[in-house]
């Protein structure tokens, strides 16, 4: 008898009709002899609606504590509705909020991190044949206050519960049939992967793939929780995310991710001195602005240029900040471009295949796409290009690495 933790996202529980479908699906797992614990998100659009109301009354600086109380209410609705639907079908079910299962977090409202989960009560319920229906996205801190986990919080809740319960698998049930070689909306020949490593999935999630949030993948990899992404609405095996092993596909590239919410900033004519990078990026980090790719040119005549990328919503604030920094360090000018995109290829097979970077650069050159920045790791190559070429680049690279074909 396998214990499976399932997570259903906002689209999967977006209406009472869909909640009824989820209840049928859970009942089917029980009929096949499995034990099931379910984690749910708020109904699609509900969290955004609650946030908008909070900001309408309190502005963007509304109390984070009260915003957590507000936004966590969406999941309370969903756990109750799904429990009702399961009970109606003769399934013993019980809803649980974060404080009831003692999902403890730190005190960082709006972006809390899970510290521990007390599973004794949940284990007793599961052993008694009850399906726990658990509110994702939320936790409770040491003061007994409600906290929320931030973006991807319900995925992270599910993986953490699966780890704590030592579940056989954690299934992320969503509106896609699995993890694809790239975005199927861009490439018609995008192929669903049967399995992928935690390492590859973490890179893809961090680089723009929207299927899973990086925090949940990182958590799953750390605690070795087999993770499966699958459709709520279409039968199929989905994609298994697991540890790398000798039997896994070792294609050059497993997937291609892209992100169009990028911006590039260059500080030109910077004195080429020790500590200059810290003087530029220190104030940026102090404002909680996340920096991604960084390039510093070779110094000439004691001067250098320093270029980095940030998320596009942070572009204006970063530019304004750096004009002041440039004056302090004696830089010549600050320029920026918020019409760029990042395209990345990922694959553990890159460790054992030579010439992958050359193939990327050659194919982009063939399409007359200029590369503005390059970043590499052992299993990743990322390039910054003009945003208008992003779909062309994704299609070209998908074709170059023949990702539409099943590995032989």
C-alpha cells in the first residue's frame, strides 16, 4: 500500500465542478488501495483577488501580518469544499489548516520558510482511513500567527509534507500533462519527458519554466522525495522528477527554458579596482533586488565595464539607485535595456557531451540572433538576447538538439 501526497493547484480546484472531479480522482486512488493525503491551493484567481482588496485598503505597504491572514483564507475555502465533496462520495475526509497540523515556519510574513511539521496527528488519521485535506501555502510561526510561504507555496507545502510523512511519492496535479522539453505554446513538437533529474528540474524552474517553483524542487531533492508532475484532467503518467541514475536518458540537452521578464544594466567606465563589484552590487542587494547574470569586462587603462541582469519589474528602481552609485565611484555612465530575454538549455548529459556550447552559438548565428551575455554551469548554458527573437531562438535550439525525438 503506497502513501501518496497529492497537490492540486488553483486551476484544478477553480470551480465546484472541478473540485468534484478532484474528489472523484482521489476516490479512485483509494479504490486502488493507496493511502492519500491531499494539499490544495486557493481557487484560481482567489489569491490575486484577496491581495487586490488588501492593497486597495492598505496600499502596497499593507501590514504583512494582516495580508497573511487575508490571503491564507483562500485555502481554507478549498479544503472545506473538497472535504465536503469527498464525504458526499463516502470517503472519510477531514480538512486541516496549518495550525491544526502544526506546520511550523519562521516568522517572515509573506515569504516564510518551513522549519518542521508535527505529523503524529496526520499519521493517525491516515492509518484510520481518513484522507487529510490540507491547506497549502500557509504555516504558523512560534507566536501562533498565520504565515504564508510566498510564490509556489502550495507546491512547497506538499513536498514538505511528503518528506515528513515519508510518502512513496508526491504528485503535483496541474493543468499540464508533465514537464516538456520546452513550452508547447512556442514549439509544436515539444515532447513530454518521462523523467528528469532534480538538478535539471531545479535549473529549468529557476530559468523560467513555470511548471514548478524552484523552492519545491530544491526541497524535494534535499529530502529525496520522488516528485511527479501530471495532469488533473487527462490520464497519463506525467513526468517523474527523481535522482540521477545510470539508466536515465543521457541526451545532450533535456529541456529549454526562457524568461522574458529580464532587464540588463551596464555601468560603464568603472575604476578597475578591488572591491568595485561590491560597491556596485552591495546597494542593489541591500534593496532586496535579485541579480542574475554578471559580466565584468577585462580592464583597459584602469577602467572596466560592469553588466548584470535583474527582473524587469526591478529595472527602474535599480537604474535610479545606480545613478547615485555611479557618481560615488566615479563611473562614466549607467545604461540599460529592458527589452531582453534569457534562453537556457539544460541537461545532465552536457557533462559527457563536447561541443554543446558551439552548437548553441552556431545555430543562433545561423538565425542571425546576436548574443549579448553568456552564463554557463556544468549542466546549463544561458544566453541573453533581444526579446523579439526569443521564440525564434527557442524553436531553433529545440530543432538543433532534436528534442522532438525520443532518445534512442
